C-alpha cells in the first residue's frame, strides 16, 4: 500500500505545474528554510499521505478517473460512440420484434380476404393497412354469394377514394365489430353521407362530430369527373394504434355516391329550368348533363339520392370473410381454388409471414452492418488510445523518472479503457431499457 501511495504521488506531481513541484518535495528538518518564491503560490495544495487516495480505489483507477475527468470532451465523445454501438443493435431488434407482433396481430384478426386475382401481397396490404394501390375491383355479387352460402360473414371494403390524403373506407358496421373499434365521440355511421373519423384523422384535421369533411378528386384536373362529396362527421373512434386511426369510415353506399354510381338532384317533376331538360314524354322527364347534382347529403335532399343500375354489379376493393368455423373456412377456400374463379381468397397470416421472412433477411443484413460498425469502432478506439499515449509521452517519461514501473503505466491505460467501457455499458442498458418500455407505443405510432 505504501508503494502504491508513492506511485500515486509521482503521477500527481507529474501532472502539476513545474513551478509548484519544489514546494511539494519533502525537506529534512535540519535544512534551512528556503527563501520565499518569487512566483505566486500554487492555487491548491495536495496532501500526499496515503489517506489522500480513496481507501477502496486503486491508484491506477483513481488516476485514470482524474485524467478522464480533465479531458471531458474526449471522454464524452468516446462514451457516446461506444454507447451507440451497444444500444443501436439491441434497440433495433426490440423494435423489429415488436413490429412483427403488431403486424401478425392485425393479420390474425382477419381470417380470409377475397379479392381480384393478382398479387396476394398487394391485396393483403391494401385490405389490412390501406397502404398500397387498390387492386382491381370485384363486384358486390361476390359478397352476396358468400352471404347466401352461410359459410362466412362478408364484410365489404371500398378503399379507392381519399379525403385530404386520408383513405376513405367504405364498409359496414361489421368492420367496426371485427376490429373492436369503439366510438369515443358521437356515434357510428348509419345513413348516406355519415363519416366516422379515426383518432389520428380527427387530431390532424382538428375535426369533431358536427363538422364536415370533403372527398378529394382523383386527379387535380378532373373537370369531367364527379363532384366531391361533403360528408358529415358523426363520430370519432377511440385510438387503436393501427391503420384504422388514419382512415375515414363511411357506409359502402357512400363510396358509390362518391364514385358517381348514385347521386341526388332536384325533382324533375317540379318546375325546373328548361335548359336542363333533354326530353319529356308524358310524366317522364330526361335531364341532360347540365342538371346540377347535390354535393352534400342532408335530411332535406336524402330522398332524392338514388343509384343507376343493380347494386350487385357495383365495385368493391375486397371482402373480409369471417367463417363460421375451420370447416367452413376450408370449404370456402376450396370454392375459390378452381381455375374458373375470377377472384381469389387468401389467408392474411400466410401473406404476412412471407413478408416477415423478407424482414428477417433485412435484419440479418443490418446485424452484419452493425458487426462491421462495432469492429470499426474498436479499431478507432485503439487508434485514439495509441495517439493519446504518444501525446502523453513526456508525462510517461516523467513518471518513469519518479520511479513508476511499466506495469503501473499498463494498469493506468487499462483502467481508462475499462472506465469508458463500464460507463458506456451502463448508458447502453439504460437506452435499451427505455426502448423496451416504450417499444409498443413507438411501434404502434410507426405502423399507424
């Protein structure tokens, strides 16, 4: 312990200004008192007795801590680099695992999806997350056929239109029950023109029950297209942290009105402008394209809205089929396996699992990248400490002259590296623990 104290004294003497060293060297009692120094006294005095060091801290660790504390910028940069290298791979793996669980959870609550033949992935992504280009349409007759088979409950989806960059989802109230979506304000949609907003739509646009939202035209220069439909907001859904938070839900017939398959206008039997009358035979009046159509459905004009054509031929983007049991699901799937079928039926879980396999490949690539980053960081740390030793060569030579051994120098360097690694590991664990605590909220926010 006495030898360690002597070494510690030597290092601390080497770190002091040269003019203050003579005043700290021990003097024999018989030596005369030296004259007062011409230079100002040192700003601090040190007690080099063994009690100066912390009783449980080795001298090498103490000196390493003092050196790192003095070089704050260098130490902070090194700790930040090592912390990021340790925390990023762990945090990324946590987020990917949470994302996989969220994706699978939504797919598992969607038993079967019926849509036009084509890409299984596009059909699943559009029906589950409303995120891709809508697939080719099918007809309402598909839903009627599933309904009459008594094998499953059909839930129609029409996702072709948008309102202020949010998808308009035409469906039935069965969809809200399937997703367990609760209405936080107002009520669910019930008639033509009613709209229920997802939580994020309402928060982003600042809308509430009683306000209105207008459908967006398909193209900017859609002069010959349909009139935008002004829909009344009747409810806001509770936040579910899914794609439903970013959607506007309406009755399936409302989307057909937006598409122009149904419309409302003034009663032609009443006196009207002759410019809009194309032909009149008895009680039958045929109007031309100049007849203005209502762009808002109200209680006063709702009776005038009607559809041209059979609703069985009207388009749908997809149908969610909720089978009675596994046997009914197998029978229903078998009916769509025949080559003559114009539609296809998919299991979303199978499609999402294939998608996750691709994500696993991306994760492996990222893990390889992080391994390379770790190796590069370690090489950089070795280079930094090597350069540090060269810059501290005079300090080391002074320590040798004071009697410090090479082993003490090695222990000092090892103590510096160990201190940085321990502190960085602690910060990495704190960051990872925070990510583990909030991973579900972060994942849901990203996916929604």
